């Protein structure tokens, strides 16, 4: 098994359509696959058990808040979204306002929805490159609809906060992180993440 992402490049004459990419992902369900804006496939290794536990803790806290709040829905790390650049990305946790989600057709909701979430979280695993994840976060920040993003680096105990049109903010070893006005009342308890 590989320990860093594998990037597959295709000649322009062999680029997959959206439908073919969706089918490719369905027949390779055990792989975590994204497609960047250049049409390259990025196959990521599975996370280790510790990272997987922290990822589900983040998603769980977000889901509990979302269920109580009722204004949007939460998605897991296995969810793909088609961005305006043509990239298909799968944030580790994400949330979309109900009115934006409900504006999509049932067919769009079943596949890789052509929408960028309002809120995204990326959790750096030991095999991830921090700069690559920062570039991914900047990609999200240039998408319509995005409001807030967090990049969590457990090893360095840092949380990078991203907001559209603003510079990255770095929190050093926070005990909690606020969802601000985007996710009013959501506070991520970092004790189970660190």
C-alpha cells in the first residue's frame, strides 16, 4: 500500500466525463479518489486508525450541532462535490445550508453534487503534505457558496482558518474552535481531536 497520494495523469483524449468519473469511483469504493481541476486523479491512502478516529469525532460534533440547529446538513469524508473548476473534492467533514442543498435536483444530490459546501474541514493525516492541503483550502475559498474552512494539523496542534477574500488565520493549540456566524453556536472541542 502507498503512503502518499498517487496522482494519475491522462492524455487529453482520454479524459473522463463526469458520469464516467462517478462510475469509476463506484467500482473502486475502497479507494478515496478526487479529481483536480486538471483532470488528474488523486488516489489517497486510507487514513490510519488514529486519524480516522479523530476525523469521525470532528464529523460527529458537527453532526450533533447540525441536527440541533436544523438549518443545514452534514456530510462525511466519503462525499464528493463537483466544484466550479471541474475538480471533484471530498473534504473530511462538510456542511451545506438546506436552501442551497434543496435547490439541487434529486439527480444532482445522488451523484457528486455540483456545489461547494458552506463549511469544509480538512484534517491533516501523517501522509498529507501541509502545503498541498493549504492549496486545497484556497481552492475551496474561491468557490461560490463557501463561507468558512478549517485545516487542522494535529501534529503541530494548529488550526488554520479560511474565509473567502481574507488571509489565512492560524490558531496555535486552541482548546475550542468557533463556527462563527456561519455555524452559530457550533464550537468544536479540540480535546478529542488532539
